[in-house]
C-alpha cells in the first residue's frame, strides 16, 4: 500500500525533473537621481548577462530616463523609482540621460 502512494509522486518527479531548472535571480544595479544628476555617473555591468536596473528619483520633480544605446525610455516619478530589465549587452559603453535635464542628468553603463 505504501508503494502505491509513492508511485504518483515518483512519476511526477520524473516528468518535471528533466526540464526543471531553478532560475537564479537577476543581478540588480541601482542608479540614484539627485539634483538632476545620476549617481554613479558610470555604472559597470557584466557583459552578456541580463540585469535589473533600478532608478531611484530623489528629486522633487519627475524625470524621463532615456537611452538610445540600449533602447529604454521611462518616466521616473518625483520621489519614485522604476525597474528596467536590460541586456544582455555586448562589451562597450551605453549612454543614458534624463530627458528633462539633459545638461546635467547624464551617465553611462560600461559593459565588461
């Protein structure tokens, strides 16, 4: 009787196991926007790997985070934050900027 209860469990494990994988969490990097400037202004990321980019806006006004180089554009509310998924990127320099304060809100991702 005990064996008959285990059979469905063994069958289920055999069906799931070949394709099962535990997804590792994505690496996360944070940019802080304060006084209309990004910190850090240059952020090193791993080339060839997807990652989460969190942008925190500590300014009292919204900003539009934008990059032509890695094709992202999103409003960051005043005092708010956004999450972007980026990559995988080839090795290189990828510029980004704040659309509303382009003279000061500038930075780059350095994929190595």
